[in-house]
């Protein structure tokens, strides 16, 4: 699902937790977008959850703890 956010580097966050994503019961897969484009620069808040290089023109953060996402959303949700 996509959610609007008010972050200096992104205006939307995608949060996914289906069986084919990088997630489990306590984590989710996330990605960020700005003006409908993938944000491939690393957001400092989730640096430890992403590979060093983007996958082409995308960047996905895997196995991000739900509590960390909730704290981020509390701070940056619109």
C-alpha cells in the first residue's frame, strides 16, 4: 500500500508484507517515491535495511521492523 508522507527526500512510502516480499511477521518491505519516481538515494532512517547499491532504478528496504516503520510514520505522515 502507498501512503503519503512529508519527508525531505520522499512524498510517498510503499509498505508491503505479502508472502513474496522481504518481510515476516514482525517486519515489512518498504520503498520510497518522490513525484511518482523511485527514490534511489538511501534514506538515513533505514540505511541498515538496504543493499549498498540500488537495483537498477529502484531501491527496496527489506525486513524493516514494523515498530521502526510505525515510529517513522508517526513523525512523517501527513
